[in-house]
C-alpha cells in the first residue's frame, strides 16, 4: 500500500505561485496514475489534475487549465503540482491520491485511494 504526504501549501497573494509536492512511500508508486484534488469549505472534493504512470498523459480541470502543471518523478516517488496565476477561488485543501491503475482512465475521486492528509492553500485577493 502506498502512503502519501503532501507539502508546499501556504498563503499567497492572487497572481502568485506555489508548488505542491506529494511524496509517496512504497515500491509500487511508479505503477500507478496519480491525482491532485481539492476541497474548498462547504464544497465537494473535486479533481484538479491527474497524470498517468509514465507522465506522458495528463488531465486538467477547466478551472486550472493553462495555470497549473502536474508532473512526477518516479525516481523520487514524488508527484508535483505547479500552481501559477493563483486566484482566490483556488483556496482549498489540496490532496493527492493514487489511481486505480497505471493508465489515466478516471478522474472521479471515488476511484482513487491512499489519500494524503492534505495541504492548505489560501489565496488572498
């Protein structure tokens, strides 16, 4: 089983940038797709971005497309989320999770597992 630890969240002004990291333990990290999700207060958890096992197939929600970039380093067992041009509406707790397989076949939170504890991102206007 893979265990995940997110880091890199914080408080930033609108227009700023943050880079989130998700460090995984376990030998099978490189075999699985990974996803970044967020949950704002009072709202359901939703996908932000996802990436397949090799990193050559990615998905972005419409709300972050062109501003966020997901990447992974399988040698370091880490997946990243580079967030640029941040907006107040990006404020949320951000989570990473493991996909059901190596291919990117789903972005529904219910299909992902081994969730990290989350990292808070707050964007001030």
